[in-house]
């Protein structure tokens, strides 16, 4: 999957660090930055 600048990302949900479900659509209309780190290289 690839997105173009300005194209809306598909909605998805993930568990938060508080064990609550968070959906991308919960932040619709707001700027969102997603960062993914492999477990072995997670910054401390």
C-alpha cells in the first residue's frame, strides 16, 4: 500500500500503552505522527 501526499490514510486500531483501543479515526482532522520501531531497536 502506498499513499500520496494529502491522501487520507485508511482507518486502523491498535492497543494503547494503557490497554485501551485507539483508532486513527479518533484523531480525524488533527495532525498525527506515527513512529514504528522494531522491538530490538526501541529507543530507551
